[in-house]
């Protein structure tokens, strides 16, 4: 996620903004910039890299004077990380300067109109389009900045937290919010703008958190003005007195980044399909795929290469692609694929999945596949990462930075992208009926609310965790689409609680693992509504007859398994193909609570790195 900081008041803005950006570094970013008004000009400095690079560049180049300014750390979504695409962005006249966190979905059509009106652009960003739209409105309607922002934002589709000022009227900053966070710190004769309170908590603990579709104008020495963007109606601001400390603010009030990221899943799944999944039109738009559809529809097979949790997402994709798009899929551990001299031809499509986009084994597998002539498609979470640059094309997940070493929101957003790809190919191939296709688009759009429902069972899952936190082994069982989820649930538990856990296809129990079952062995069974439901019920009976303890993930309202299991974790009903997006939630929470109860280092577990860039 990008970070925004702004200041207007009596103090020097530069040190406040620079330190504020440093406070937001935890959000993850790839470039940074600051714009200051020195009483006459806008001094703007921005750079790919870290805030410390910006600090050096600023001190080398220009004055950092002025008591009005805005600053930004960019997590790239449109346009690769480089100096030009970094924020802040100036309007064509040079009068307006803006910073933005979010995604303007209809920026391309707005840019086209502005180009026709003679506007020029230096960057590939949606943000530069927005600042010039505001300038265009301001000129055409002959209105002040605040009104121009309100009119312009009513033409915009997407998510934003913006801050901007006009050098011709340097006594105010205008801010607006939809979908991305924006906090306003209220000091004595001064205002602070930020993505969260961490940049200004040392100056004031009085803050306003703008609601969606609200804008505000902060003016030196005057009261804040808050309005509704839609109808310009005045809003009475709710000023909170913050009691959070700095560390709590960085984690959004959660105790760990992992828990924050588990709870971000409804939002980031929506961010990942925003502008891409259009159920009312019955279409899926994936920019990176549009020019390569034939590669997939004519492919002999799809080979998925990945590691760890991303490999589990690939395994889910195998079921989805073969079930819906009827394209043969093989899923390979990248670390094995790269060394086993695999048979790869030009008729193969390789999909590489990686949250970090830097995993050495996955990168090596990509290079091998390219050498042998395959078309390689990437699914990454970091714009401009090595893997995203090495693949022929790809689709980014919009999960935002994943700080916790244990991958959670990356998994569900990867599956979201893979499901959209499979549905798009199935529609083109006619391998599913239009009715089924349309139903799945609508159901996929409802997933964020179903994930939210699953998150609301957290306290119940915490109780279950307290019962099993001291066991030495766990088994995780699933069938079909939920076999990979069983593997993922076991990995989550292993890597943060250090309890040994194994995932298995439920039917495999009788081929050996059932020998492990006794009253000391808790077995997590994913037993949601599916074609395999009755078979899974039989597996549960087999375990119970050997005194195993059953913790079952069931579809809410299930009565059969509820009677058999020792403990149940309920998830909302959804078509089987989408169940991994909800069944993984209780497993993430179970592993999180057990690890916390065991006082493990949840965000940085022992022996692990967030990105395994070594072989
Ligand atoms: C998952 O929780 C682990 N942190 C790890 O298995 C991870 O998924 C794996 O290293 C792959 O990372 P990538 O997605 O960044 O390539």
C-alpha cells in the first residue's frame, strides 16, 4: 500500500513529512517523493528507492524550506517503479501537485479525453491523470480547488486517498477518500495528513478518519471543512482522541502484521478483482492476458511452477483449470522442476506464481522454461519484481505488501486471479455453460463478504486453539479443491507454531496415515458442501472409530458433521470451485492463535525469510 503524508502549519514541513514517510515504511514501497511550497515555488523531489535515498537527493538538489508540503511512498500498481512514476505528480500548469494511494480504474478513458484537450503526460500513472483532470475541471468551471476536486472525483471510478495543493492558493490542502485510508491530525494552528496516525502521533493525538466518499479542506489557522463528495453537503467531523502507540498504529491496531493481513483479505480480494471482474457485463478483463489468449487455449498443457504457499495456490488452480477450462495442468515445485530436466515445448504455457516475485527457485524455473520455448505468465504481488519482469506477461495481485512471513492474503488473491483466468478461458472455450459462467462471476464478486463472515468466527477458533495449543502433531485432510487447502493449513501451523502438521488427501488416510490416529492426534478435516461430502463424512467416521479428535471446517448450517466432530469451524456456503477462498480463513486463524498462545514470533518465525532469494 502507498503511504501519504502532508503538513500545513507554522513549522518547517520537510522534517515532519520526511519522518512521517519513514514511519510509513512498514507499509512496503518502491519509491518516495516530497513536494514543498517555499513561498513562491513548488520544490518537488522524488526517486525510485527508499526514503533515505530521497533524503540524500533532496539535500543534494534543492531547498527544503516551507511550511506547506506533501510526501508519498509508492507501492506500484500502474507503471513500474521509477523516478518518473513516483509521486507527487504536478499538473500540466505546474500549479497543482498531488499524492495518491489507490487505483483509478477508468484512468485510461479520462487520459484519452485529456490528451485530446492538449494535456501531456510524463508518467504511466493513473495519479498524473487525476491531477490533470482536477486542473481541467478547475479551469473549465472556474472554481476553487476544493470544488474542482469534488467535481472531478464524481467522474472517477476506483479507490483513492489523495492530498493536493495549489501553489496559487498555498493556504490549504485538499484531501479526499474512497477505499484507501486517510487520517487528519489536528494540532494547534496546524494540520497533518497521513495514511494512518503514525506520522503525526508525536504532535497530536486528535484525529479525524475520513469516511468513504468524504473530502476535507484544511487551512492554516482555520477550522477543518469536511464535505460529502457526491453532493457537497457539509459533514460534522468526528474528532477522536487516539490512545494507540506507534507500533499498534503500524499494525492497524492488530497485535501482529499476520493478523492484520488475515483481516485485510476481504479488502484485497476486492482490490484484486476491481476493474477486472465485471459480472453485470459478464466479462473478465485481464490486461496481461488479452493478447495471449491463444497461447492458453491452444496449449498442450499448463505447467504451474511455484514454492510454498504459492505452490498450494497453484494446486488449487490445477483443479479449477481442469474442471472449468478443460486444459491439462501440471503443478511443479519450482525447486524440483528446475533440476529434473523436464520436457517442455513451445506448446506449453508455464504459469509462475510468487508473492515476492524474487524467489530464486521460481525464477530459475522461469528461465529454464523460456530457454525451452514455453510461454511464461507471471502472477506476482510486487510490481516491477524480478519475476514480473522475467515473464512474457502476467497479472498482479493487489494484495498490498505482505509483511508477515506466513503468507495469507497473497494466497487468497493468487487464487482470485487464477479463478478469473480459468473462468475467462472457460468462457472462450465454451467449456462451461453461460449460466454457470455468469453464476460463478456473481459468486466470485460475493467472496469478500463471505470471507468477512468467516473472519467473524475468530473468537470461536481462538477457543479451539486454546484446547490444542500443546499437542505435538496435527493432521489436515481435504478432498478435491480443498486438498491443497489442507496442505496450506498444515504449512501455516508448522511455520509459525513449530508444531508438526501434515496435509493429506482425505482418502489417503487408509493408505498409511490412519496408523497415526489416536486420542492425542487432532485431525482438521475440511468437510464443506461438495461432490465429495459423503466420502469425507466416511473418513471422519474412520477417524472417530480410532478415537481421533475431529476439528471440522463445515458449511454453515451443516448438521451431519456437526454431530460427529468434536469441534467445528463454520464458513459460508459458496460453489465448490470457490470454497478454497473461504475454507483457508479458519485455518489461518487457528494457526495464528496457537502460535500466539505458544508465544512464538508470529511475524518473523525462526529459520524463515519472507522471500527466499537464495537456492
Ligand atoms: C508461506 O507462508 C511461506 N512464507 C513460503 O512458503 C512462501 O510461500 C514461499 O517462500 C514462496 O514465496 P513467494 O510466493 O514469494 O515466491
